C-alpha cells in the first residue's frame, strides 16, 4: 500500500503493450484481420466509434498484434490502414451475406498483401512475424491483408458472420461445432444481449 500514490506516475512503464492496447481496443477476436476491423466499433449503430484516431494508436494496435513497426508512422500510413481495414470489413460482410465482394476492395487486399515483405518466423512462442527495416508499416499491413485472404479464400469463408449484438456489426469466424454462434464475443456482445434479456423479463 505504501507505494500506492506512485503507481499512477509509473503506470505506463509497468503495463505491457497488450494491456495498454486493451484499454483502447477490443482485442478478443481470434482472427487477426477481424480484430483489425474491430478498431472501428459499433458499426451497426448510428454512431460508429473510431478507435484508430492517430498514428500512435495504430502503432499501439500493431504492437499488441506482434507487428511493432517502430515509432515512425505517418498520417498517410494511418489512412492506408483505415482503407485496408474497411476493405476487409466490406469483403467479410459481403461473404457473410452470400454476396460477391467489390473488385476494388479485393484489389486493396491483394495490393496490400503484395506491398510488403514480412517474414514468418518460428519461435518458442509459436509463429511470429519479422518486418523489414525499410517498410515495417507496409509489412505489418501485408500480414493483416494475408490473414484476411487466408480466411476469405478458404473453407473458413463459409463460417464468416457479422455479430448480432446490438449495434455491433463486427465480423467473426464461427468455429462452433453447430455453427450457431451469434456474437463476435461472448464476453462483450453475448453478455450484453443476456443482460438486455434479463432486464426485459
Ligand atoms: Zn459483437
């Protein structure tokens, strides 16, 4: 208790990047590319919430995803990230509804995938990514685009859904055996619906 007052002064240094990011972003989506689309939340509401509000925020998110691009992210790169994010979301939503995606969005995904040179490396902690020194942000985006392509272009595509949670509209991969999952996360949207039902009763 004696060091309680000092906790807040040094708190930045005590927390991990993931903890910092967890305060700003929702990081509970199992699919990396969909986790990226969740940086705009409340998509199905009249008031979507943009959480990627600055290059620093983007750096924080990428760091938590194991794609730390270093300190230098430009506004243009942030804009490119948002463009990629929205292309991923539109393609995913189209697939979830059994529709064809827009060629332009598919083009953004492919160009972003091709535009970087990330290397997958095997470590004791599992697979991780090594970004090049020259274009780390582009490399990081390439990883996210490749992740989206890996879901959109395989049997996984049949399991893509948009969340039924109130106002959510987030993408998720329904890996449940019965294929009857309705929420992007039980902890957030699932619980919210449960509570609403209880109140209604
Ligand atoms: Zn949701």
